[in-house]
C-alpha cells in the first residue's frame, strides 16, 4: 500500500508492517516506485477479482490505510517488501 502523511508518500508492505524508508512528494511518485523496485520491493498490478472483499478489518483489526481520497477508487496493486517476497518465493506463492 502507499501511505500518505503530510504531503509525503511511502511504500508499505501489504503483508507485514515494513515500509520503504524513504518518503517522497506527490510529484515524485514514479521515482518512489522505481526506487522501491530497485531495492527489491515487488509492486504488481492485481487482476480484477469480483468476489474479493476490499475490507481488511477482519484481518488486521483496523480499516485499510489507503493513499487516496474517499471519493477515489482503490488502485489494484500489491506492495511486497523484499523479505516477504523472498519468503513467498520459497513457499512458491508470490502474490
């Protein structure tokens, strides 16, 4: 997920609490994604799943953190840190 705080953006892992350490202004969004991918983060577009429930409150006990305004649609991307990506690759299931 992309977390936004005080006009700065940061890439956060969808499966663990890890975040890419650098923050970026809105106009540097593409640079942020490129830097995170260079550092080993896996950022991929999801295929549409009409049966998928976008609410993760039952998994994490809180509403999902989304870098978007309330009237915008959620972007179908996954963000996986290098540690989770390596673990999922070993288990044979990179999401």
